């Protein structure tokens, strides 16, 4: 049995695009194709697979490639699917969403007498989020944040030019790209906090691709895989189902939620994201199930575990990104130090780090940053004889990720210094 995400990863595996970018791009395609046709009842309201995804990283690290694959697949599966402009204003987006051009209808799974439901989908594939919001960043971000929760309701709008323009059932799918510097500036300004951080799943990759790929290499059966992906997305439009829980799924979710409830109080760096992670988790569960060739339309324990593993691929870097955007000007340098050590296996000789990062930071900044990270137990500073260094006694810096390595653990525990 085929799986859409596996096909997507195989098809795009011969590129320099980060695996995480590709994984979450695949989710974006599924959500756009699914629309409000698939849902999960939660109390008195429904949870729909509407997910905003932003790919953040250095310039030229292939974010746009992942985004462009989503746009191409949706365009082929649904030639008339409403796709937004690269640069637009809030008022123009409202006009387009409210028009008959974007209106779609489907029969819900619990429809009585064949009654149809209408909605207005719009896919935004944004290569530069700064350009997309260039007219008025705060106003545009507030709009896409506010419209997020109106999938099965009337979103009442009023513009200066055209007066009342209401939108019945807006369903926005967003996959956007942006470089790290812009995102950090907007963090400091408070533009991408609050509602933004609760609705966007930010996939941040700071490092370069693992290996150079001079030319894109497609798999030998790429045409077959491509046709299968397009057909899978198109087929999602032929059905509509309401998800239910398995008993094991309910227990697993309740147990995780209780744990997350207490942990999120202690993690101020991504408090907004953590406060609504339960909603994002269930949306992702629906998307992961819809990626299967034969969805089960049930929220099971296995699905909860899989979705949590997906979030674990982005949360560590997300914490680093939001920490860098804090008011302390050295916060970004702290993240840079930890990333540098992690990129070198989680352990680096202190003198080597001072040499490598000395061009970016003053000696005082370096020393103050290292002291803070050691004092706050984000780094371990240890005098060791490392086996690969001819047993020369040196001062080593080890990250918390590095301490998970068995070899590093053995050397640290064996040291009596």
C-alpha cells in the first residue's frame, strides 16, 4: 500500500532540500486537498485539518523548492483550485475569498436529506513572507490569524472600498518561506508572536544540507510516483468523513495532554505554540491518516504517537529560534554557540570554539555567553582526555544533546577531574 508522504519524500529525495521541509510540505498538500471535508468532533465544535506551515532558514537552503512542489501537485490535482497571489493586500484577499470563484460545496458525512455545505478554500504558497505582507505586515498577519477559526462559520468582513464582504467557511492553507533574519526581527517587534505562534507550525533549519547535490536526481519510477501523488490528492475530494476515537487513542491523548499541560507552563520561549499544541496534534493526526491509501478515519494511539514524533522533529529548533528573538541581544549568540557545538557532535574543545567564533563575537561576549550557558546548565564545561586527541588534557564544552551520546557519556563518567 502506498503512502502519500512516503511517495513525496521518495520523489524529492534526490535534492538538497531539508527532509523536515519536505515532510511538512507534504502535510500542507494533504490539508489543502482535504479541506473541511474531514473533521473530528471535540465537544460542541469540530477540528479540521487546517494547518499554517512556515519554513524558516538561511537564504538558499531550498525552502522554496519544498513549497513549489505543493503548488505544483495541487494545481495538477485541482486545476481550478484557488491559489493566492505572491503579493497582495488584505482587502484584495477578502474580495477574492468572498467571490463565487472560490466557492465549493460538499456533502458532509452526517448530512440530512443530502444537504450540502459550502466553503471557500484558498492556498497560499508564499516564497517570501516579507513580500507577501509588504503592504501592511501587522494587518495581514492579524487577518490570517483571525480567519483561521472560521472554517465552518461566517467570517464577517467590511472594507473601506466595498463595504460588507462576508465569507462563508473560509479555509486557508498556507505554506510560506522566510529567512531567519527577517523572522528574528519580527519576533523582537512582537509581530510573529501571540496568535501567530499558536497557529503557525514553524519548521526552522539553521544548518546547511547534509550533502551537495549538483543536479536533482529523480527516482527511476518518478512518473509513476507523481501520478500516484496527484491521484491521491484528487481522491480526497471525493469523500467526506467525521473522525472518531479509539479507546486506546483517547487514553493516550489524555495522558499526553495532562503531561503537556504542566510542561508548557515552564517553557516560556514557545508558550504560545505549546498552549494550542493539542489542537495542532489532532489536526496532524487527521492529515497523517489521510496520507494513507486506505485511511481508517479514527484517532488511534499509534496515530497520536506518530504525530508527537513529528512535532519532536521541529520543537528543539523552534525553541532555539524563539530564544534568539528575545530582548537580550546575546540570546542569538547563545543559540549560535550551542548550534556550533551540536553540529560538531555535541562536544568541542573550548579553544577551538573561541578561534572559530571569535570573528563574530568579541572576547567579552564569548566569555559572558559561555559563562551563562554553563551556569544555566545548558553547557557542561569539563577538563577531559578525549580518546581521539592523543589523550591530551583539554577543556571541553558539551551540550545536553552531546551528553546523550554513549561515547561522550563514558568519557565524562570516567573522568575524575
